[in-house]
């Protein structure tokens, strides 16, 4: 479900703009996840936008101002854990 305000999406699924969470790979992907840790590991991330046409469709920004794309399911899981 998406809600549009002035031609911009402010919510995608259960995630809304401005939502904040700390990214911890072990909590979100499992402790036995084999890939290396992302550069935003342990940092506070803020949802700053949505790209509904992409697989990784949630735009997050870390404390240093770096933006990344993440899948909606991963962001929803991170928000539910906080």
C-alpha cells in the first residue's frame, strides 16, 4: 500500500519517511549471514525516500549523510526490532 502526497510517496508498506533505526546485520539477516558487514553497520539510519520501481526500494541515509538503497522487508524487520 502506498500513500501519495504532492506526487511524493511518504509511506511504503509499513515504513514512512523519517523512520529511524540502527542497522545490525546479526539481528536483521541472522548471525550466520556470510557476507561482509555494510559500511553503515551499527549506525542510525533514517528513511529519506522511496524508489518503488526498484527491488531495493527504500532510500536510507546514515549519520554521515551517505544514502543507500535497502529492500522494504529488511527495513520493516529492522523497525520491528527496535
